[in-house]
C-alpha cells in the first residue's frame, strides 16, 4: 500500500488550437490518454472554448487571447494563428508554470502536448524544463510537403502563378502546382513563415502524434521520420477507439439529420458538408443546389449560417426549391457528422477534404466527392481521388451543376462508383484492424504511453 502511494500519477497538459478541426482531435486524444491512466488538463484560449461539462474527467484552464474584435472575427485563419502565437506567450507561460508549481504531492506534470501550429509553445516548454510533444491534425502526406517549401520557392512553384497551376510537381507525384498545401492570399510570405516555424519547432519537440494509421500513409510517415529524426506515433483513427462519445462541436448539431436519414433507403443519400471554415459565393451555392436537385438522389446538406457570401442562411434558394423536391432534400445548419457517416442510408460524402472528415469517411467506408478549399485539403483530395482511389474530385475552378450531377451519378450508379466503394471498404477494414491488439496503431499507442512515462522520469 505504501509503495502504491509513492507512485506519482502523471498529468498531461494539452493545448488545442481554437478551431473546430483542431479541437476535435485534441479532445479525442485526451480521452484516449485518459483511458491509459493519465490525468488530463486542458489549457484553452477563451475563444471558441470547448465545453468543460462535456468532459467531466478533465481539468480546464482558460487563458485570455488579447485579440481585437477584428482579429477575433477574421475569416483569415492564418492571421488568427499568427496573432495567437504572439498574444498567448505570456498568459500561456504563466498558466503552465502555475500548474507545474501547484501539482499535488502524488502527481507530476510530465509533458505538454500542443497543437503543432502553436510553435511558440516549444520555447515556453524549454524555459520550464517540460518535455513537449506535438499533435498534427492534418494528414502526414500534406505535412510532409512543408519542409520542402524552401525548395518549392526556389524552383518557382511558389508563390502560386495561374500560368503554372496545371504543371506537375515532379518532387511530389501525383501533385500538380494547384494541389500544393498553400492558401491563395495577398501576402503568402506570412503563411510560409508560419509553416517554417511550425516545422522547425516540431523538429525540436520530443515527438509527433498523428491522427492517421501506418497502412494509409506509410511513405509520408517514413519520409518525415527521416527529415525530423524524432519519435513518431501514428495512433489514429482517434475517433474509432472504443470510448464514450462526447461531442466537442462548437456548433449545435441538428439531430433531425438522423431522423430524416432513418426514412431513406440504404446507400442512397449524398451527405454534403464543407466543414467549419469554407465560404461559398452565391453563384457556387446555387450550382450546388441545382446539381444536387438534378441528380435525383436524396441529399442531406449542411449549410452553416454565414457560409454563403452576403446571406444569413438559405435566402439565395429559389422560392419553393426544397418543397418541390418532395422530401428528397434535407438542409441543416450543422450535423452530428460521425453519426451521419455511420448511417446505413449514406452512399457518398461531398466534402471539403479536411483531414477529420476524410478519416471519418474512410472509417465508415463512404466514397467521397472532393472539393478542397485550401492548404492540406488540396493534397488530401488528390490522394483520395488519385492514390487511394476512394473518391472523385471536382477539379474545375468554377462549379457547374451539370458536372456536379455527372459526378454524383458516376459515384452512386456507375461501375466506377462500385469499384471506388469496394476500395474504400477495404481501407475501412484496415482502419478498424490497426486498432486491435497487435495492430499498428495499437502498438504505436503502447509505444506513446511508454514514451510519455520515460519523459516523466
């Protein structure tokens, strides 16, 4: 009994980036590590904050973000992340130092796990003599291109030029210049600087945790391991660990999505969602609407309020548009995506190709129609359509209802769609197998737990 009391419980401090696609995997990782016996504390910025009541086993500490109203409401994710990397240094350091000094006698803060885009956290962790692991919430394949940015700039692939968009990037087949993980922005240097810092401070960390599995991205993982020379832990898919589901959505999930799907035939419905950041023009929105209507397939469409330029919600739709479909279309402001993709009625997922969405679709064996917006989504879409061949990509810059209809029919009713469905079902099997005892992610999780214990001593 005395010996048991001497064993210190190890506490992990996690620090997520306050964007939906980053918060979800961080909280899933926290739940996985909690199940392995670690105590969990989350430091979060008082902006897009997670709801502590959804995670009663964790301790939450909020720090100020010091953003102006314009900075906090910007749609420019790169500006937001850049500002947070400057503004959060002192409040984060103070909070982390307080947690370390206030640790209970039988407990030790052994490790910081930060989102890799919070590059400033390495210097803070070093100053407090605390090991830092990073979580990458993108695909390994897209991150593997970041260290090559200096080379891509030198060769003239970057910054993007309209005249070269269709040119192959010979160093990264099968990518074309338009598929590189960048944003089309007025000041691309700001983006390159952010990526450069994220890469260098990842290299300085004690290891990287990935929400992917080895069988899916082995070439990229091997290449990154050689370049960074730090431990790598591909333990995904995070959301498929048998843990109690607790939503970390920043938006209210409309459960009518599920009751409507219950009325639809198996494999018949196209689920359409472009994530938490993408914004459409009114013209694009209308082409999507008519493409879906003309396909004659039932569809569940997520339209976030404010995601169409100049509109609150569905105002651009013609009068009677949904009524004339006779119940074949259901539109919601946000959906419980993991439940939706797991529903028998879903036959395809039209996605922005964010990594969480891509992984969730693979794990449910759902073929994809890809329409990426920026950064890693471009690479993910190309790999879904050309490498893993578990989806198709809408590649034309201008969305057109006829092409949308053709893509849906190809995926839902033609032989090519059957072949895609077969391949994604095989990847689904791999994703489930890797979590079982002896599987690749199972072993990497054991290795991660041992690594954290070694850092704590």
